[in-house]
């Protein structure tokens, strides 16, 4: 059998494709660059990298001042609240132990020894006021200090004034006092006419008795600092005339403290 000779076609390899560069034109090169471009690497060496240390900035001084101010404010408020709580606890203990009650004042009698219009149209007035002061407390004493003021008023005009004497009022004590009051008002002719008209129309004259009395409270053996009693009594009397029996138709007194 005759050997058949195989004939292979002569195919030329694509020389142009084999000779093409590995990196096409216009494409970016690798990080190592072109190994053939040695002179370019020596001329432009890579930039050295610096490691910048991380530093924490300090807070501005304004924040520090604000924090100190807030801390001082908090301490101040806390101390004030603590003092208020301590005062409230102390007051509660005193109230439970001593059971304090307000004193009571009543006007028993009003006697006028002088109430005349002088030649210069001034009014001279002299009153004797009988007052009863009661201390209803079982364990509290009252020192009535000097410097008191007791005055009688008619519609904003002071007629006369005087003062209570100094004395000590013990537990559950009742003290009766007669206080002389004197006064003089210039140009009082209009005042007398108003009083006479009021008396003729209503049959009474409204008066106001005011008392400002410095006192010191004694709790057991403890004597507290000085405070003031303020008493206001509204009176209705039948008339205002000298050397005559003045009848008190009604009387009501209000009492309060003042530091």
C-alpha cells in the first residue's frame, strides 16, 4: 500500500502580534514602571513618605472655665438647698415641741382727756388706751422691748401716738396696760368738720389703732433674736369728744410678725 504523504499548509505566525508591546500605548503602567526606562527612574526618584504623629489637641480654655463655673454653681445651689432643708427641719422640731401660737391684743377702753381746736387752728389730742395682751403659749415667753410705737389714725390722719412699756410676759400670761397717747395736728379745722359730719350721718367714727412692737421670743432657756410685732385694730366708737365716756361699738385686731 503506497504511503500517502500528508501535506500541511504553510501557515505563517502573526509576527506583528508577537512583536506587539505587552502594554498598549496609552495604558497605565504597573507600579514598578517600565523596566527598560532605567534612566527615567534614576532621574526622578520616588518621594519619601513621612509618618505624621497623631497629636490630641488640648481643649480650649473657655470650656475649662465653663466647667469650673458650672461646678461652683452646682455646689452653691446644693449648699443653699441643704440650708433650707436644715432650717425647715429645725422649724418643724420647734413647732412640734413648743406649739407656738400668736399673741392676742384687744382694745378694752378708749378715754379722751383732750380733743380741742386751738386758736391757731391746730388740734390737740390726748387719749388713754386700755389694752389687754395675752400670751397663749405654754412654753414660750415674750420680752417686750423698748422702741415701740402705738398710734391712733382717722382716715389716713394720725391723731396721737405713744409707746408700750418694757416688760416680760410669761407662759399663758395676760397683761393689761393703759397707754397714754398725745398728738397735735396743724390746720385741723377741716378735719373736725369731717369728723362731726361722719358722726351725725352714721352715729359712729371709724378709727385705726396701729402697734409696732419689738420683741424677743424665749424658747425654754433660749432667747431668740429681736423681731417685730405688727398689730392693726379697727375700731368703731360712738363719738370723739373730750371728758366724755367713749363707747367702743366694735373692735377687731390682726397680728403678724416682721423681721
